[in-house]
């Protein structure tokens, strides 16, 4: 809260180096003028057209009368950007130059055209391609409520290939009942088809999510789905099940420190998830436990080592004797074990169809090469610096 503090650093002129030594040891003196402690005042938002003021204000983690923590205020700028509603965000402190101990905050924003359509295509492996189309509106009621509608289509090539079609719609309320819990409601349909297996599923789900700390997230949810399976027989016929209901609750805890998020070179991701289906909820009775850990380490300036450990178990209980096929574990394909076909690893029936397993354990190690950052010298003799979270600050080529 000492925003008016002044800090000056000096190198003492009284230290000398030994005549036969190439090292020079200098004493550094730090002079601090504290000044008065400042406190948070009112928050004013300028530049809004379609977004409500509270959408911006609630991203500032300080309340009236709190100590003026400039670190938290700078972090709140990134939180406001992450809403996806603004192309420019700036904080101003109009009363900082005055003698008052309470400083008001002015947030200057510029809205952008936030409605968007996302189109994507690519491949999962040499034997699978995909395409997707989604429409998203992140501010349908002016309060950052988000609506996302779209579908994904996957095509697995070859004699054992098939199709997966998944349309879905998701509504998200970022501040459920004016709390920091995020609530979502989803509806989805899945059509999964292989030469000897066809599965259809309808699902409705709802969940709550909250950041317990900066990198720690807790999720709670409930889902209800109905599915039907049509399996091929050896004589060329088909065996079709009735529509079956599964009702479940789940919880998940995740700690994520990966940096940067899209192409991490440091940090970790650790998560645990537990599901309970059936029982007093109705439907098939089974439980499912899953855990995952991903760790990235920068070994040298150009080498990144990453390893991943994932495991899980799913078993029926009570009157149920089987677990629905879509809730079992499968291996093989680009997202699990590359070099194998989709679901090619694991138990199979007499016709060679994958049955899935009740236990899952996988471990992988990978390495990547990154280009070292270039530091361009400035005219003053200092080297330009790139500072990122979790990395020491290096200063080189200093000239007095």
C-alpha cells in the first residue's frame, strides 16, 4: 500500500578489489523513503457500451478501504482482458498525486466485437481427421453470461474406421448467485459408429466451478444421460440394447501452474476426479476414479523435458454387473498411444471389437526444443530483458 514510496539503490564507493583477483566485490546500499500508506477508494469504469459496470468491477480483488496493493491491481488487468469483451484495458489513479490517503481507481476500457464463429479442421493421427464449427456469444445478457453452440465431427479412416458426431450447447453463468462460483448447463448428443458397433447418447449436465487459489480449481457436477448400443454379431446380424439411463455426480480438483499455457516450458498440471453413478440417483451403479499429472521442466536454454502419468479405475457395484462401454478405458490412437489404431490396445470380443478395460495406467516422456530468446543490446550497454513468471532475472553486459 505504499505506492508513494521511493527506493534508490547505490553501489558503495569504499570497497576495493584485491590486486591479484579478477573479481570485484561491491556493497549495495538500498535507501527507502516509505511515505504514507494508501487505501482503496471508489472504482469508476469508462468506455462501456453493452457491458455492465459490475462485470469489470468484480474482477478487481480489492474492496473499499483495503490497502492499495498495486500487484493485485496489475493482475486484475489481465483478468479483465480474459473476459474476452475488451480490446484495451488501462488503469488510472487520478488521486495518486494528491495528499489523500484514499485513492480512487479509474478503469478505461474499449469494447470489441466479442461475438464470434470458430471453424476448425485437422487430424488426430494419420488415420483420423476432424472438423468443428462453433458459435459463441460471451455477453448475452450484458453480464458476461456465455452461450456456445456447435458440433465436432471425427472420421476414422481404414477398414476399421468409423464416424463420431457430437453436437452440443453450453450456457455459462460466471458469477452464480453473485458468488465466485461459475455455473454451467450443457446439452449434448453423441453418435458413435464403427463397422461392428453403433452407439447413441443424449446427455444433460450441470456443474459448478471455483478457483480456490490462483492456480487451484474445484469442480462439482451432475449429469444425466440415456444411451443405446447396437453391436454387430459374427453371423452378420446385430444385437441392440434398450435405451439405458445413467445418472451421476462428480467432483474434480486441479492444480495448474503451466507457463505459458499453450506451449508450456515449465510448471505442472495435477488433477483428481471421482464419479459415482446410480445408487440413490438411479441408473447403472458404478464408480470411477481418475488421476493425472503432467510436469514440464526446462533442462537447458533450448531443451524442455515433459512427462505425463495418468491412471484410473471403474467398477460396478450393487445390482449392476457391467459398466457402460463409453465409461470404460481404451488405449490406442493419437491421444493415448501413438503408432496404434483407435482403441486397438486392450481386450476384444470374439469379433475383434474393443471391449474397454476397468483399469488404466499410462506413462510417457517427451522432449522438445525451443528457440532461445534473443537479447538485443541497447545503446546504454544494458541487455534487453524478457521476464517471465518463475524465471530468474538476468542482467548481462553491464557497463558502468
